[in-house]
C-alpha cells in the first residue's frame, strides 16, 4: 500500500517582517478605525492562556462586525503573509489563542446576533460571538434550549472550533453532534458553507466536522447552524457520596452500560469537594461525590432516579441528597462549574494547570484510580473532576512555578497521564483540544498516516500557513 506522504506544502511560516505587520495594521485601521486595537493590555489579554504555556500576544486585535469584515481582514493579512488568530472568549486551555508568530487576532465578540430560530425544525442560526448562556436566554420563552454546557460562558464559535462538550455531553453529545452547518472564511478570503439545515446528508465529504475541532487552523467560523432541544418537562438531580473514587466510577460504568439515559453525571474526588465547599460555601460531605441529573417526563425521571439509586447502593453509595428546587440545582451546578477556581484557592500562589484525558468507559475506574495513586506518589496536589459518563476526567494540578523540582514532577505526571490514557485506547484530550500543549501526542495516538492526512488538508486550505499557525499540526 502506498503511504500518504506528508506534503512539503505544510510549511513552517517565518514570522512576518515588521514593515509587513505595520502595513497590515495601517490598512486595517483605515478600513475599521477604532475596531483595530494595538494597546498592550488588549494584546496581552488576547494572547493569554489559562495554562503554563507562555503567553504570546498578537500585534493587533480587530473586532469584525460581520462575515464581510472577516473576509476583508483575511484578504489583507493573506496578501502580506501575516498570521491570523481567531478568538472567541479566550477560555483556551492548551494555548489555542496564542500568537507565536505575532500577527492579527480576530475577535468575534461583536458578531453576536441570533440570526434565525426555526422552532419547528429544532435548530438555530447564530453568529460565532453568541455565548451559550446568551443563546439559552434568547430561547427560553420558546420552550427550547441549547444543551452543551462546558461550564464557562464560552462563545459558540469557539465551542465549535475546539469541539467542546461539557456536563450534558453524556445525554446530548458534543459540538460535533449538535452542529448542522457552518459558514467559514478560508485563508484565501472565500466563504465556504459546509452543509444545509437538513438533519442528515450523504452529499460528499463531511466538511462540517472537518471544521469542528480545527481550532482556527483551517478558517474562521462566522456562522453556525445548531440543533436545539425542548426544555424537559421534569428535571431531577442531586449528589450521591461514595466510599471511594473507584466505587463512584464503577457506579457510573454500570449506569452507562445498563442504558439509563442520565443527562449529567459528574465526579468530584474528596479534595475537589473540599475545595468546592470552601469556594462556593457549601457543606457537601468531603468524600468522592457524583453530581447527577435526569431529564424527561415526571414518570421517567422518577424511574431513572430510582434505578440509579439501586446501582449506587450496590457500590456502597448514598444516601442521595436530591436538589428538588431549581435554585438548589443551579447552585450545585454552578459550584461544579467553578471547580477550576475552587481548586486554585486550595493552594494560593501556585499555577493551576488543567489537563484532561478520555478513556473507554470500561477503563474509567482503572484510569482514575491509577492517576490518583500517581498524584500521591509524586507528592503533588491535583484534585480530580470529570464528565465521567463519557469516560472524560480532568486534573486541576496546582504547581509552585518557583520550585523547579515540583515543576519537573508535575510535567512528568502529565506525561504519564496521557501515556496511561493512550495505553487504554483513550485520547490525550477529551475536550480541551490540542492547541500547542498536546501536539506532541497526536502521532502516538493517531499514527503518522493520520498526521500526514491532516497536514495535507492544512496545506490545501491554508498553503501559506497563516491560519492560527503552530497549533494542532507541527510545522515541518
């Protein structure tokens, strides 16, 4: 079989010359006026990354108002060979918004319109700057909601670009499952529409899913068509304690394997519960907990809850503390979403490094337990939380960056975390994405032919390598 060679046209673009950058900024300023910002504080904000990767700011930030504006920006940058870095709300965890070669950051903040709601078809068309909370507030009066909930109030364009998921993914899927179509501005300034609004299609390559998860390396998303769901008749949820993380994970595995349609099932280990109690002023039992939620009719929710309770008891879990009022559920889930900040408060003055992996559900308990043992043996502090219904969990590693030995141990721990997940036929990242931070693991996970295919796609759509360079595909 002939091997797919890595194409020579997956270039390592050189940083643009200063005159080229200044010329692009001058042209864009003439076109967009004060929507072009070169102030140091704004540039630093747009190059900041919530990890221990070095922040790399762009040379300027532009705030387009529509797809035509994005086209003008891309054409101007392409003519001069100046890099382009798309930006949503900046919740990147693997350096996706860094600008290692400088260039122009395209912030879609002002492209925040809901363009059309097709309630009868259960879909919506939005601009990329609309955030998930804004969309759900807009939809509330129509009895509809957009289910994906990554915690942060992320922009929908960024959520598609990073193929995010979140707490509801076990029931409703990830961004690849809820994205019907995209409008994308390519590196040559052309506008590509990936699909129509039909719920399924067998017409050609699946371009929608090519761009979902591409992290801005193939083009800039300027419009999304997304699936919606009706707001459930009944929602029940609460917390269930377990004697160990292993017991909690085994209860999750049984729940999924039996087919209980749980909407959310989240793991917090004892250290993370301690952090949540302190940060969110709760009084949860400081043992491994599952946060659980069910959606459906009154009868189905009651049946699912009872069935899950039986499974939990088999593994020593319980009793349930059910949050029957909507405000109580909201408070619990807000505490779960604030887990990152809560963990950081456990050890003041340290860097909070979040990393995630995902494994087949049958290997979940084994992987989490081995990771906890590794954390203890490494003498490190790293609470664990997870969207465990789909085998995805996160470490909130707290590192004293002034302690060289601790930094070395932390990096080694994260290497072993990924190696462990890959050995279990898992992935180096379930939802944080690749960015700069996890590029080095892709060949071990997918193999050289897969990387060559990705490089070929990149070279075909972005031959000059100006679209978010230095992310996902290593320049060769």
